[in-house]
């Protein structure tokens, strides 16, 4: 076993673009579920709205890159309003149904051949973010430490991505410690009590859904910009459940919980993959039980087993549980 490779590959995944995108999306999900009590299981729909909003604006309408990004963010705002205005007047389970349905509708619609002239259909939209790389200030080369290395292209995306994560963490920390955030937590703990004190619970829920959705849109934009491609395969509903795994790992209702959870989730996912590939060599005992084609499913099963153990022995997550009425 080459545990050095396991460690370096795991760290590369924990610092890479997928982990950054998950951190952004899970920060938004934490605002929804951790601070407001909104059971949104269609967060991936906001990622798709952001990516396709920008991709269509840049490729079809020829908008400059910054304006395309704004279009993607606005698409998430519109989606949040379309979902929140009717659904948030109802019970929590209706929001879950609406959000997961909307995310599937978006994915199926954008991959439909009937709108291929706009969304690219199953092939997606390619090379709409090239201008982002034209302003890359990092000289050509490979950068890293202890074998964890990235080229200048990937490092530029990571630099922007981790900056977005830092800003999102700071803004969310300020918001949840503000009167607005205290109202959100009161809604989460006792919606009727918040309403009895004269708070417009419905309006605060809509605002929370839109804000968390915007963070999800930024995550979708980061994924699309990294690939310089927007494709429907990146926005499957199951990814929302992976985000909940990351949220539970880090700690629900904790400011840094989404970031820690996303990094740990991707570290475990990649490290498990490398371990399994090393373990199932033809002359090993594991090779008689597991084939190469089964590695993807087995590693998810192992990560799921780890999550089960975490929920049993430390249900509050890595960073611990939240204190009622107090942002951490």
C-alpha cells in the first residue's frame, strides 16, 4: 500500500475545485436547513440555474464574462422566488417536494433536444468562460507542496474559489449574528413563537431561500468555469444528498461546518478510491471480491458506513452541535 499517494490524492481532492464548490453550496444549504429549518433537497437546481444562466448569456447572447456571472446569480434569485413564494406558505415537506422536483425539471429541460439551440442539450455549452483564463495572473508552471500540486490554470480557479468561500463564510457569520439571523434561528426553533412576536415568517423564509440559493449558484458557476463547460450531467439530484452528507460531517448550524464537511467528504471519497484501487490488485485477497468497475459504488458505501458511525457516536458532527439561539 502506498499511503503517501493516498494522503496526497486525498489532500488534492480536499483542496480542489469540487470541494470548494461543495463548500459554497453547503454554506447555502446550512443557511436553509441549519439556521432557518428549511428542508431544501433541490440545492443542485440552484447550481444548475447559476451555471446555465451564465453559460446561455455568454454563448447565446454574447455577454461579457462579468455580466454573464451576474446573469447566473440573477437566475438563482428568480428560481428562489419562483419556488419560495408558493411553497413557503405550506408545511416543510411541501418545500422538499417542490425543490427536488424543480431540480429534476431543470436538469431534464436543459438536456432536452427541443431546447438544444439554447442550452446545448445533452452536449451542454462549451468554452464560454475562456475570458476568465485570459486574465490569469499566475505564471505557467506547477505549484504545490509535498506532492499536492496544481497547474496555473487550476490554481487560478482555486484562488478565486477559496476567496469566494472566505467571503461567503464572513458574510454568513455577520448575517446570522445580526437581527436578521436571530429571526431565522427563532423560526427554526419555534415558527409560531416568531410569528406571535410580529415577525413576517414568510418573508424571512423567502429571503433565506434566495440567499442560500445564490451561494449555490456561485458553486455551480465555479464548476462550469473550471471545466469551461456547462453540462447537465454535473447537476444530478443525488449531489444534493452528498451536500447533506458534507453538512452533517462538518456540523449543522456551524459557520465553518460546511467548509470542514466538504473538505473531509472529498478527502474520504478520493482517499478511499485510491486505497481500493491499490487493494484490488490481481494477487490480493480483495481482488477476488471487488472488481475495478465496482470501486465507485464500494467507496460510496464505505463513506456511507463512516457517516452512519458518525451519526451514532457523534451526531453533532466534527465541529460539534449548535447552541440554541447562538451562532458559532
